[in-house]
C-alpha cells in the first residue's frame, strides 16, 4: 500500500512539473531580420499574469537563456527569452560571441529596436498582462535591459545579472521609469570598479529607483552553471566562473524584486 501511494505521488508530481509549456515564436525585427523567441508559461495557471523578458548572454539564445524562461514560468510568469542576434543563433566560441555582440551594439537604435520587437511579442501573448512587464538580462543582456531602462521604456522593472554597466548614452534626469536591480559579482574583472562607480553616479543623477547588490566572491558569469566550462573550453575563454551561492542569492533577490514591483 505504501509503495502504491508513493508511486501515485510520483506520478502526480510528474504531472505538476509537466504543466510548463514552451514554444518557439518566430518574429521580425524592424530591419526585417527573422528572430526566434522562446516562450514559456505554466498552463495550470488560468488567465493573464505578469510578463518577463529574458535577454541572453553574449553567447546568444542558448539553452541557458531558455532554461531561465522556464524557471520564470514555474514562478507563475509569462516568460519570453528573446533573440537579439537573429535566427536564434548562438555559439560557445568567444570570438564568435564577441562578433555577434559587436554587430548588434554598433547601432544602438537597431539594438533598441530588437529589444522593442521582443517586448511587443511578449505583450501580444494572451496570457501576458501587458500592463505588468519586466525584463531580466545576463552579461550582454544585462546591458540591454539597463539601456531599456535608460531609454525610459514603460517597464515595471529590470534586473541585470553580471551585466555590463557602461553606456554611451547615460540616462537623463527623470527619464528612468523602471525600477532597477543590479546583481554584480564583487570579483568581476570584466566590469571594473570605476564602471560601477560611474553607473551609481549616473543613476543617482538620473533620480532612478535602483538597488545595487555586490555579491562576495563572485566573478563575471556567476549565475551560469556552464561558465566554468566555457571559461576553460577548447577555444579559451573570458574570466568567468559559476558561483552557486551568488546564483541562488541573486535569483532570490530577483524573485523578491518582481513580487514587489508587480504587487
């Protein structure tokens, strides 16, 4: 009897986990490039719920970014991992990643348009409450969501995980509408202390509602379990590394942040 009950519980648990649904959503950016978003939601939840955009690292729309969309769906959000490079392309080669990223960032207006295109796709999903949208980003994606906040997009909030903080177009006073959470590795050699100081000064001057969290012992890429492998891969890699404690703390910080801004 006990074995039977245990089996029933396992089956029920499996059914619960299986409520996370995913699908690829092709869409076009303003320049006509085909983008392929990855959408995730919990179909056990009825009706609309807040939406969260996920913007990938410089590696592109890979399995890690898609996993984060599923994680957000499990938390009850309508989540879309957007494609900033086109055709869903991604790589594990640092030189290719740098090339992809530089190609997008060479035209800031085009990069902003690609983010906007993904935002519109998320807003159009029947399960998304279009009045409650946030965005999170990793590495390159962190810079993208911070720039969206600088541009004054009507987002409830943005979260940057080990993101680049520098910008050529600092926020003007009063333009930042979104609340901001920055999760930064205290040992991040790719984002220097002067960049941190400049970012804080910029946000203070702009009058932004922001929180900056410095995670002790964490390097760039601290949230991605693949960071150690990518850092020491066959192609060589940047100074990045996974940090379980920082990953878990930053994710918990994000959950509290989202709960607050959507309340």
